[in-house]
């Protein structure tokens, strides 16, 4: 048959909540844009989870399920998917988020109409187990300086031109970049003169709950410092910005409860909407 226009890449690894995985996969299968392949790479999960996933994925022929015998990390998984992707565009997805039905349609139309951008992200709603508790409005047209505070793109929300991903060598699999491979990837894109855009619409429900705030391992914070230092230098924005390089270490000392309070204040809705089936089937 003909090549799909879009390849959606998702990794899974011993996902504790199968309902989340079900919602994530279904949200892609229910897209209004249908010309895609859905590459799901399981990164060395235990047999019970993988058997369930394998069985679940048989329901739609657009899903291609890959399986690693041992865990290799997200960067390796995404590169693996990239190597066998047939689409001209790569869309990211995570196993616990939910894409709005029109997400792929809107992103592909945008990229087809705007040659000057190589990737399209979007705004996201923040969800936990029960509710939509906040909204993140992303900078519409991020420039290099926007990388100082934090990554201006939400990784699972993006669609990227495949040729450009291949041109910069995909994701960096170095252990020093584990957990921050997305931030590194976006900075390498920008360092090479490419430009991304965030659609000013909410096209993804991004799961960020209590467990997200449990102390991230300190070595991952060191990884982030390393990636920031290297990325800022590459982009030519390092001078006088040391405070942003060490930001992860400082943030690591703040109690999770306080971080949660700050994020609630910054992104929280006045009213917590309940997260029910209506959400992604509107």
C-alpha cells in the first residue's frame, strides 16, 4: 500500500496503569486524520504487561508494535522508531497522555502550509487521575532565549518533519542526557538554525500528577545542567546565563509539596473540570 503521511512514535515500559495506556492509544486511533502508522516500541517490559499490550494492539492494523528484550531508554526507543518510520512527519505521543481527536489534522495542515517551521507543538491541558487541573499556554513562536527557563515545547505534543530529524541525527542516546533527551533535541534543532511553532490551541491532555513531583533523581538534575550548558553554548546564549544552567540543582532542593503549590498557582484552573469520557470524544 502507499506510505502513510505521519508516523506516530510512542514508547512503553511496565506502565502501571493500563487504563491510561488504553486512553492514550485510543486517542490516536480516534484521530480525525487517519493516514498514519502508529509505532509503539515496548522497552523491555515484563511479560505480563507486554502480553496485554500485544493483544490490545491487534485491534488496529495501523499499529506496529516493536519489542526490546531489555530496557534501553526513551532516546534509543525513539531512534528505533525513527529508523523504521515511513511517514514524512513524525508525531510524538506518550503512554499516559491523551491527544484531542483533531490534533494530527491541525498539526499536519500547519506544517504543510508553513515551510519555515520544522516542528509544531501546541498548548496542553494538565490532567491528573480525576480532573483537568490546569492549562499550559506555550510561547507561540519560541526563539533561542525561550530555552533558558525551560523547554518551550511539550515533547509528547509535537509533530516534526522526519527529514530534519534525520539530518540532526535523531535523539542523543548518551547516558548523560537521559530524561532530558527532548530538551537536548530541541536545542540541537535551534542550534542548526531550525525553528518551531506552538499552535495556540489545546490539542493534548498532559498527565502531571502528584507522583511527578516526587524527588526526581539527582543525577537526572545533573544531566539537565549538562544539557543546558551544552545547549546554551551551541545556541550562543550561554553568556551571563549561569543561573539558568544551575537551575535544576536549586529546584532539586525545593520540597515537592511546594513545587506542586507553585505549579497549581501558575497553571491551575479556577475550576477543576472533571476528566471523563467526554473530554477526548468531544
